[in-house]
């Protein structure tokens, strides 16, 4: 049986803090691209729905973790942990967000405090605007994103060492390039365990920085498209697991949307290719209606890291990720779902 590490009591989430504009296109993108004219694209998509929401990778991941870690019931956690946390309202687990907002970011600070997310590591940039993302989703759930990083660059000024300790688990998710690489470098230098989420950085990150980030990660996560791109960039041998030359053992997680998730632990390179200790597949939670896929991956990450902090078995951490993703896709926007512990436990038991 694969077990997760159970002594992470300081969860630190880094990434973008951004306003999201979410638009629905009532068609398929592929019908509007001419295969012989891809070098000269000029396409306009008329959408039939638009929502403006709070979002960003760090916001979404931390929010989903807060739904679990701030719950007053831990029926889905190990019994001994449930009893201990029930006696201590602080539950012994700290949830921090390290990032930056702009001069229009007061709404985010209020939101984080409301959801008991530590904002002592959040910088307010009084000159720039808060980052902003715009996405169009077609009827097949394909998405086209545009992103303005804005104040996110200021996060490079944050000292990771100030907010971390030996029991920390860091999440490194997409943000401004300088901030992303800052936290990657700081984590490696200070030997902090981290979950590496480079998928949305692949358009700009160098092969050298990507390889270094994977080599030193404790967990590597991405969807099947992102993993395919990582494999293409770093040229590993196996199609389902990633091992990099000289890397320590790591756990590789591929999220598969409505199919579920693949997990490989103890991934290392060997002379004959890639070797791993164990593998798991956990199916997704079936929902009656998928409303909006935006933020499902971030919700998954929030659930998974919460399971690690609670000392749950790896298979249950994976289930918890799938459960949180299922709640996210039932609501428009990325932080509008509000399941309680009973809701979460019911879906945990369905997998």
C-alpha cells in the first residue's frame, strides 16, 4: 500500500492571484481553424455567457484546501487525526498563500481572510493592477486562455525561508515567470518538499529550468496534455511516468479529467529506462451536470495536498482530489462551490 507523508503541517501555496473572465462559446474551436492557414490566424468567437470571478492558481488551490482544513468534521480523515483536530480548533495545520495583488486587490485580501487563509505573505503592489485571466471554453471543454500577470511579478520579493520550516509542503503553480522561478530556486536551495505544477509555464520556461524543477520535486502534477509536453521537452522513456537524469525519487501524477487520475510513486531513471515502485489509478467522480471545467485542476490540487497534510493514504489523497474537482465543475467560476465535510465524505465513499 502506498502511503503519503503525514508530517506536513505547514501548507504553502504559491501561484497567481487573478481576476478571471470566463466565457462560453456555443461551438467547437476546431471548426473555425483552417489547417492550411494556421500561420495567419484571425478568428473571432462570439460567446453567449460571461462571468467575472476571483481566481488564479494560488487562489483556487488555497481555497479548496481551506474547505477541507477548516472543516469542523474530519470523518473522511484517519480516525486518530479526526479526534485530534476536533479537540484543537486550529487543527495544527497552517495554510498560507504567498503571492501578490495589485492596487485593486482588496477584494482578494478580504476573501482570503474570510476563508482562514494566512495572508501574511501576500504583497500589495500599489502601482500595478492585479493579474487578470480571460478564458473561452467551447462545447467540448477545450479552452483558450489569455493572461495578464500584472502585480504577480512582485511575488519574487517574498522570502520563502521566512514562511517555511522542515514540515512544509510548498505548491509551485503558474505565476509570473520571475516569481515562479524565484520560488522554485528558493525551494531547492532550502530543501523544501514541493508539488511542482509547471503545465501553464510551458510556453516560456526553458528546458534547463523545467528539468531542474522536476529533478528536485517531491510531486509532479499535470494533465495528460501537459505531461505529454513535459515528456517531449525532457525526453523521458516511459509515456506514463517522468524520470529525469539524476532525479531523486518523485511521485508523478497525471490528471485525466472525467476519467480520473494516474499516480506513479518512486519514479527514478535506470539504464534500461524508467522505473517506479508503485502505481495507482483512481476514477473520477461522476456528476449529474458539468457546468464549467475552469479551475477543476486547481481544485484537485487543493484536495490532494489537504489529504497529505491530514496523513491520509495516498489513494485517499487522490480520491480527495477527484472529489474536490467534481464540486468545482458543478459551479460557474473557480471558488463558488462550498461543500461541507458531509458532502465530501459522501463522494469519497462513491469512488
